[in-house]
C-alpha cells in the first residue's frame, strides 16, 4: 500500500526478514488492495477490538486477525519513535525484497517471538512463480469487468460437470459476468498443488460462460466461518456482487450468496438437472471428493458423465496412481528402536524388486552430509528434520520414493515434513517404531544411553529430552519381539495394501 516514502539509504540499511508462508499471502493481499481498507498488519488495539466485537478499533467490520510475527533479535533492535530505525524489509523465501514495513507497534507473544504492526509499501517487481499473469490487483480486474452483476466463484477444487452446470445456471439466471477466483498459496483441500488446480480450471473453460480468471493468495485459517467471511471480503474487493456457494461459503461484505439445489445426472438423456426433478431409478448423484481421490489413487479413469475429459487429464497428470506417485516413508522412534535397520531393509527389498527409485535418508548419514554443524538443541533438531523433510519432498516431487529414519522427536517438525511432501504432490507414510525406552536402552548399540545416564551426554531423547508421541502415524511397530524381516514385511504389506507398490513376485 502507499505508506510513507523512506530515503533509499534507510531502506538499504534496514534489517530484513522473510515471513512465514501464510504471512506472505496476507502481505500480497495487503499490497494488492484485496484487504481494503487495511493498509498493513494489525496492532494491539485493532486485535483487541476484533476479538471482542468482530470489528477494528475504528468500528470497521473485519473478519480475521492479520498479523506478522518476528524473532526477538529483530524486534529488540526497533526504535518506534525514530523513523530511521523502525523499518523492516520483508522478503520472499529467496531473499528478494517484497515490501517495506513501517513498524508502529511491537509486543511479545511467546518466548523470543514478537508481533509487529504497521503499514506496508511495495518493493521489487511483484513476485515470481507460475501464473503470475493471473495475479491481478482488484483495481486491474474491476477495470476489465463489464458493467452490471458479477458472479464470483472461489474455485479451490477442480470444476466437474455438476459444478459447471450450477455455474452456468447461476450466470444465466443473473445475466452476470463470471469471475473465477483461484486460491494459489498452497495445496487445496484435496491436496492438489496450486499450479495443477489452475490448469484444471482452465481445462474446463470451454464449458463455462465467458469468464475472467484471477489467482489470489488466499490461505485457510482453520475457522470455516471466518474463512468464508474473509473470502467474501476479498471477492467484493474484486468487484463481485453475487457469490455462488460451494456449501462452505457464507455471506459477508454485503454480497448476495446463491445456494443452488442439489444437481443429479439424468441417465435418460445425459443431462444434469435438479435432483428432485429426476426419478430415483434414473439419477446418479455427484461423486464425492473421496470417491474421486480413490479412483485416481487406484489408477481408474474418472467417468465422463461426471468429469470433462480435459479436466480428468489434468487431474491424472497431477495425481497419478499411487504406484507411480512420489512417496515419503518417514520412520520415527527412539535411538535403538530399530527404525534405521527396518528402513535399510525396506529400501533393500524395494530395490531388489525394481518397481521404484529409492533414496535412503539415514539419520546418521544426513547428520554428516546434510546437517554438519548442527547440534542437538531443540532448534537444531527441528532444522535437521526439516532439512530431511525438504530433501524427501523433492525426491517425491520427481516421483521417487524417499525412506527417512531420523529420531524426529518433535511433532511440529514431523508435521512440517508431512506438509512439505503434500505440497510436492507426494504421499507421506509415518511409521512410528514404538519400541519401549527400556528395550532401546538394553540394546544401546552405540553406548549413547549409558553415556547419558552417566551425565556425559546431554540432550538424549528419552533421558533428558522428550519424545512427543505421534498422534496420527499410519503404522505403529514394536520391535521388542519382532525380527527385522518381520518388521520390513509389515511395512511393505502396508505399502502394497494402500497401492504404493505392487506385490512382490515370488
């Protein structure tokens, strides 16, 4: 947004910081004007008013907190009463400047973490990445729209024939121009990468009324009501007058919300009609997302009565059958639990079979080759696991299988590894090798537990550092009374059962 103009030497000497992905998405929406009337990140007064009344401090209705978090070492260097020492340059993940933040408020929120507020001003060339031509500002889009009604559809999933029929009916009934808003800041609710989602929407354009397509960096916040209200505010900023509900969109920002009746496929003539207009014996209901995912996972074609062939082709490209899709098999457990031995056995077995390209990321080898210099503090352990997760996700992005086996004691780091795999379009199987600590101590092949008990080693997981039990492991194994070959067979049987590999020929 506008903000005050600062001298070039101030901008050159100002500290820089790369926000988290959801904060960068908010920043882009602030800079584009899609979050009008906001001009920057919210301060304490606005956040308090929003929490109590659902409005900003000046009484303006607004649905969600828009905040920015920075580390303590950056926050403590700010001087709010000095314009020369309260500027922070916000950068993208590659370090390129995106905006200058004029900080007007800063306060602690957690250990060594602070929130900051202030107006933002665009810097740089506006960003990189696929489909940049679709990331238009509200001002640019509203200048292109014809006069009259504008029907908005927030397409966070591919458009199949039922949705396309609803869109065509609504646009025809309203005599409205169609505006498709595609969220592109991360995988959609079905895990589809944003670029694949955009391609699938374009594959359906010949079955839509004339439409304007815009990519917007909207990210879900985990609150269905607030997400819906925020989406409506953004849609209104782009000139939308009516929103077509997908079942999750609620009204807001003064928009009219259309909630169509349920459609069904009429077997008599191959047309989509309102469900109640078709006798039960002649109707087929729209497929659920779970049914679509199941067909794609197993490599079965999507039926043409439900999905246009061009859309189906894009979905198969982005989500091939599991046996051809990238996969991360991520083992976690105490030192001595058997996870590395099982991981090596699994990798050897799969290499013998020759179905998949295997990359083994052993914890000790990664420590030596990828994470040299890291210690065993919580922060360094998180960095180590995230590095493993990033490499594994890149293997999965290129349709390979990564087998990783760090201790990975903290749930946040494991969740980050899972999220990176999902963003790369790969599967993720978490195997918790849940061998009891006392059994692991008895094995103690490397003598680590003995040294920790003697006070010679600090930060040993299970002794003086915690292990957080995984709340949603796909597979749990206790190797106390199980051989290595039995454990490997158990993991491989899971992969076969869920379609990630084919059964071995005997």
